[in-house]
């Protein structure tokens, strides 16, 4: 299993100085990265920084419109990514209606174009995709709508668990087509107001996710990459959090 970092986890540092940020990513133990923005850097500039710090870009998060923008496929091919993930779609675009149909059409087209560049399309879930509609998760409606021949779930194990799924069973459902997992953890907390979520992200290994089940299922399913992601830092240092996550995975031999 190869371990990488979703660079959104350290986005402030990336925006301020990508060179120093990538140096720190390597220092805390990551060999692979998943981009969430290139901060006006050319593909050549990104490649030079990756080579300088001994990192490899394995994937990228981009919205549907960005993915299909002019020159983007060539850019992604040049930096060497194997996967490109749509990071978010609202609930109304996941099942039924014109927006869903448009998303499916666009993602099929993007998948076909990416394939020409040796890149596989993925979809990254949040919690709302695990709402059941007509006996099936919204996440499954989308994946099946696009087609497993064209798209893979990039399962975020934190959000799927919080959304109510048996995450290890869900990983096995997509055996052979779930190459990348997002590794993230959480604890339940008291709501601060009526609009607040009773949820707080924490470093991998310090929350509610049943990691041994995740490890066993993902190994059986043929997952190749674990990508750590920390959306929020809650006042803690971003690099301290992602180092704690990396150290936890090392305890299990990853």
C-alpha cells in the first residue's frame, strides 16, 4: 500500500510557498501527493518541485468544469497523475432530474477523454452521498449511472462512516475498482447551534473509524493508495495533524 497526502490538508502552506510546503510533506513521511489546485504553477514547475522533494503526484481533485477545461488533460498527463477525482456534487445532482443527467453525461465524456491520457476518473464522496433513495445510496446511483467501466469511487472512509455506511462492507462491494481511499477520522461532539454538525475531524487513528476493518477490507479489495486528508485543523498545526496520521499508519506497516 502506498501512502499519500491530499494537499488540501496543507492548503495555506501550499498557497504561500509550494516549494517549502512540499519539502515539509516529505519530511513528515509522505511519498505521494494528491493535488487540490496548482496555484498558478505550470506543469513544468510542479514537476521540478516534485522531483526536488522526491514526491510523486498520484491524483488530483478538480470540479467537472475544471477537469474538462482547455489544456487540462495535457497538464495532468505532464505531471504524471494516474487518477483525477471530482471532489463534490450536491445531493440534487446525484439522483434523478436534469442536473443528475447532465453530470452523468459530462462525467462519461470526461472519463473517455482522461482514458486517452492514461488517467482514471474517480468520485470523492462526503456524507450526503450515503442517504438512501429507492433502496440505494446516492453514491451508488452516481457510480452506476456513469458506469464502473468509466469511474471508480474514491471512498472517503470518514464521511462514509459518518453517513451511516458499514464502510468495510462498502469497500468490498467495489472490489477491484476502488484503487484509492481517503483516510480521515472524526469524533462526535455536541452541537454548538442548530445548524452545526455534531462532528469534528481528528488525525487518523484518534477517532471513531474502525481502522483494522478498513485495512483488512481494502487489502482484500485491491486498493493501492491510502490518501490522508484533513479538511479542518481546528486551531492545530496542519503539518502536526498530518504527521500524526502518517505515524499511525506506519504502526500498521503502511
